C-alpha cells in the first residue's frame, strides 16, 4: 500500500520546509488569491459554516460560484486529472 503525502512530509522535514515555503508563495500569487476568493464565495453561497464536515465541491468547468455541498472525505479522495 502506498504511503500518503502526509507521511512523506512527516518523515522528510527538509522536503516539508521546501513545500511549505513554495505553498506560501503560491497562496500570495494572483492565481492563489483567486482560488481562495472563489472557494470562500461558494462556501458562503452554500451556507457551509467553518469547522463543518462538508466541503464546497465545485462542478467541473463551472464558474467559481457553482457547486454543491459534499462531505469532505468524498470531495478530497476523488481522483483528479492532471
């Protein structure tokens, strides 16, 4: 069974530092800020409170405010195309 990404970064602190640094840069970029803004808008539209076990699942190819509430596990374990 393959290990999770989380396990890899726990076992490799140098790689973890590098990933966290890169992710911080990405979150400050124009594209990163847009993704955060769209996610927040959809959560507000669907009335999903903070700490809820539900995620705002976006429809493929839809606008940033089209989607549905879906359980976190179902939304995050779905395979994504690269």
